[in-house]
C-alpha cells in the first residue's frame, strides 16, 4: 500500500474521525449483511448439522468417505494440472523458438495460428478435444481430453512468456557467444535459454495457478476432478452451498500456496540481484556472475 | 463447410446471446471493479482490506466454482433466478477483481511526483485523484483492461455450459451432439463467432489507447 501513500497526507484529526466513521458504517453494513445471510440460512435450514458435518466434522460417520472421495478429486486436479503445465512448457518453448528464429516470410503463418488458438476459449478447446479426437479414432481416458484442451491454450500463453524471456536476455549475450564462435543453435541452447528460463520462472509459476484453476473446467466433459467430484457428492449429501464453499476454499488454499511460491522465487531472485555490488545499469537481468560490458 | 451456411442463423443467434452475456457481465464488472479500486486506494483500512480480499479470492478460485456457488448454492437460501442472471453475476463478480487490478496498475504507474505536486498545490484527495491521477492512469490501464475484457468474453463460454442455452458454446454442443454435424466446421464456426466479438473489442481498445496518448 506504500505506493499510494502519496495520494493523501497523514490523516489529520478530522479526516481520522471521518475514516473511523466510515469504518464503523462499513462494519455495521457488513454485520447487517451477515445477519441477513444468517437469517436466510437459518430460514432455509442451512445450519442443520447434516449439511455441514460430513464436510467439516471429523467425527461424522461420512467424513472419511467424503474426504477420501474429494481427495481423489484433488489428486486428479493436480495430475491434470501437472501434466498440462509440463506439456505446455515443452510445446510453448518450441513455439516461441519457432517464432523467434523464423524468417520474416513465414513468420506471419506461425503468428496467425497462435492468434487463432488464442481466441479459442479454454472451455471450447476442452470440449472439442473430447468431441473431435474420438471421431478420428483417438480414444483416450477423459484426463487426456482435459490435458489436450488445457495444453492447446496454455502452450500459446507460455510461448508468449518464453518469447518475452528470450527477448529480455541482453543482446550482448548473443553477440558474445557469436564472438566466441558458437553456432546459432548453441547460442540459443547454452546461452540464451538458460538465462531466459530463470527470468521467466515467476511468470511460469503464476501460469501454473491459471492451469490449476482451469482444470475445474473438466466437469464439462465429466472428468472427475475436484469440482466434478463435489458435484457428484452433492447429489447424495444435498448441500450445494456448503460443498461449493468448501471446494472454493480448497482451490484457494492450493493456489495461494503456488502463488506464495512464485513470490518467494521472485523475491529470492531480486535478493540475489541486489546482493551484487553495484550492478551495472545495462544488465537488468543480473543472474550472471560475469560483469556486463558497458556499451 | 456447408453446415456453416446451413446453420448461419443459429450462429447469428449464438453470437448475440454470447454478446448479451458479455455486455451485462462487462457492465457489472466495470462498476464493481471501479468500486473495488476506490476501496483499495482509499485511506480507510477496512475498505482496503475488502478490496484486497476480494481480489485474492477471485485470483485463486476458478470461475467455475464461483458460478456453481451462485447458480446452485443461492437457490438453497431462497434466492431464485434464471441461470442467465446467476451466470452473468458470477462473471461480473469474478471479472471485477481483474478490472480492479488493471485500474490499480494504471494508478500505480503514474509517477509519484504528480500526486505530490497536486498536493503541494493544495488539491484535496478527490481533486488529486480525479483531476490529476485518473486521467493519466487510464492510458496505462487500457492494455490490461483490454486483456481482461477479452478473457471475460472467452470465459462467457463457461456460462453457456451451466445450462443457459443459446450462446456459442451451447450451439457447439447441440450441433455436434444431437444434430450430428461434423465437429471441425462447427469448431471453426464457433471460433469465428468468438473472433467476431473479440476482434472489434480489441480494436476499440487499441483505438482508445492511441486517442489517449498525450501529444507533446
């Protein structure tokens, strides 16, 4: 919040009083809303134990069954997300390299195909993976339709991240490797990509959050990830409100952990960056142990 | 490909339905997102916390879960409505967080000296914000806003999937399942439909970005 400090002065006595008044009003409003919600919940019998305790009370007889079932869903979510991000990373890198190294006369074709698939909603690509692949004789478990749909979209997104990473590696690196007599491929593989990947790591981990969120779309094709399993469990437990609240919380926890990891990686990088004595201004990447040449 | 021509009116209807989901959802998201960003930059701690909380929840929870919670959870406490409006509200509530972030990134990009100068001239908070910061922030906020809008248009397909009916996604479902039309032409038609909505939107944003460039 410190960046917005400049918008207003340290609050004076009058402003502070007003701020407190607003806070009080907001708290009252929230309390009112909460009370209204509680009333509505109570009116409709949503506080009854049978709706909550299978999900939240470890002593409930159904608790273990429900959580084993949901745990399996969570595992499927992680599986689909993991495979999808790994494949997207490989294909995305290949796409980015194809785009970066392409000659101008056919680059438009690569860019055009990428732009086309970028306009496809993930929902549609997952759905069509499950409809189209069987018609050409590719019968796969549901997991793979979801993965194909996710990869189709995310490899394009990752290609953009990789391209940005490659472009962010200072030009001097390529020039230096040319001066050392490395071939173009060697330069890319040994010099540019390793640096680019380190630069990209935070964005890649953030993309993982998006992939994990998108696995929830597996319900469309009936793949039993977390949300679909919740949907199935609701049919016997009859508690959609509580169930989807729980599932939202589970997603929140998983993704917060992944986001926190991304932030740690990022700040770790910045620290390593900052610990260098007087980093040369030309080298913004700063993961290199060699000092950059000043141009 | 003849299927595309044969079902052209259906595609037209699908595009209109998707468009109306997006327009209502976008309007809601814009209003709510603006409210959230004023919360986040306000001097009142509790409002700041509401803004931050909202954004972090929506960032980490899939839209599908939000949709399910509203569309299947709310009727349990006696709030009845059509899937269309539940879907649109879910889309608005979800996208608002990203609109808020886009606007905030715009506000953050305005050099701190601008706000300091405005305050040095004795401008109060509201004038500093509306007269100095926001006009400059809009320019930087335009590209992320465009991305958010395009992402929302694509997310609207999910609203079709919960049983709203009539939008481009539902059309894809009906045509390829019950009417047995070949999958590939349907896919191409549907994607062209989305492109038809996305391309003008993105052009509009590019145009407004160019318009708002300050001429020296």
